[in-house]
C-alpha cells in the first residue's frame, strides 16, 4: 500500500505534531510536583516502584476495608 502526500500536507502534519508535543509538555508540567521530594519521600517512592516491579499489590477489597 503506497500513500502519497504533498510537501504542504507533510508540513501540516509536522506542525500538528509539534502542537501535540507542546501540549503534552504543558500537561506534564501541570501534573508533576513543583517542589523537590524530600529524602524520605524519594525513598518511599523508590520502594513503591520496586514493589510494583516485583508485582506486589493490594486487592481493591482490602484497600476499601482499610480506608473505610
């Protein structure tokens, strides 16, 4: 299957991709914390990532019971 596009169509697609990239960067900046993590928070985050990598988890039902 061959698809032919003109240079102007290609430029339009590339411009749209740039806009998408910019929007993703804006959203990322909004969602990421602005403050640096404390040493304790960084340690907790690393431990959580290790647990996720090991496949550890909590059943939803258990979490609901614990949190009420």
